[in-house]
């Protein structure tokens, strides 16, 4: 595991995380997703407003960006659940092409939590609640966290 990333960083506070493609504030080409936690629903969510730099087919979000958005939400849900983790497996179902310029919400929640793995599910929905894409993953728990904000 010598080539694993440093996962003891605190994504809630650490400046070293500012270049993360999904959530980093300082990454000039990043998505800059800002997640919040609904402790009652146990769901992490963020707004996602894609622009033309994120397109594959003209006018539609590239499938890789869609997968990245789902993966980022999944990782945040697992962090809010009190773990440092890495994605072991990710499955994506593209239900509808996502037009650039629209406003979407990505959300993720834990479906199963064992001692070493977390299973999750995530959704990207449009403003009417239509599911545009969904994902499921298995997250490998690297360590437990005790410093998780519960907003």
C-alpha cells in the first residue's frame, strides 16, 4: 500500500485538499462541489451546474464527469459517516443525457456499513426531481474519523 494516497488529511479543513478535482476550491479546472450533510436523512448533497467545458456530445455533460460527480458525492457521504476511504468499486447507470447549463443536485447515502467496507448509492437529479444518473459503490475504509462535522 506504499502507493496509496495520503488519506489522513482532513477534507473539512486541510489546504492540501484544495486541488481536489471534485471539491477543491483552488483547482482552476475543478468542479468545486460543496457538500453539506443532512444528519437526519444521513445524506451528503451538493449543487452541480455543468458548463460547456464539461461536455462530451455538444450540449451534454461527458459521462466521465457524471461518474466523477457521483464518485465525489459517495466519498463525502462515507466521510460524513466517520471514515477516511477510497473507492474500491463504482457502478454508474446513465438514465438521461444531462444538458449543460442546467441546475442539478447530487446526493449520496450509505446503504451498508461494515468494519472494512461502506456500500453507498448516489443520484443526480434535475430541478423537477428526475433522476439523470445514479451510482452505487463500495468504499474501502482506510481509517475511522472522530472529527466529522455534523451540520
